[in-house]
C-alpha cells in the first residue's frame, strides 16, 4: 500500500511539474449612436493546459449596459486543432449560465472558435472569432459579424 501511495504521489508531482495555468481575460466596449445605448464587458478567465491539444478553463462574464447588468459563468473545454507557425487555432466548447436583474436566467451552449499567439514565454494574445450557439431563449446564433473579442493571457 505504501509503494502504491509513493507511485501515485510521484505521478501527481510529475503532472503538476509540467502543468501550465493561465489567467487573463478581455475588456469590451460598444456603443450604438442611434439608440444611445452602450455596453461595457469585463471577462476574467482562468485555465489549465492539459497537453498541446487540450485545455480546460472558465470565464466570468460581467456586463453593464444601458438599463442593467448581467453576470455569467462559462466553463469550457478547449481543443487546439491546428498550429500554423506560432499561431494556434482552437475551438472552445462552452456552457454558460447568466442572470440579468429582473430577467429570467439564461443558459447557452456553444462552440467558439479562436486564435492564440504567444507574444513571449509568459504572455499570449487570444482572439475569439464568431460563435455557433443555442440558448434557453430558443435563439440559435451562427456568425462572426459582431462576436469578435480579444484578450491577453499570462501563462504561469
């Protein structure tokens, strides 16, 4: 039993030694001059790189807009399916739950493609471009027109 514990402990330590955590997120602001509405979003994010192809993480979405605020939580699994030079092309499979004051809670499930570019050993620039999603309001979204976001990650 003691030998099994030592082997399992050694495996855990070896895995942790090669683990890579990241933290970062994105800021966003948009304004519509015609309706005089504006939206500010802050999306902090943390994740864990399992290997060269897979990562898991979660995003906290905080959005303030004319007339309200929304908070959302979105865990995701990331698959890096192509690497061109330094650029990795990935897809996040995510389930988000969000709530806006005086409005029913909403869930959304989707695939969110993106790009990652390491700037150096510790910093990476990340962009999500488009979405394929469905939410509890029976809304199906497929597009890249207004769903582009960029962020910065710090790799530990």
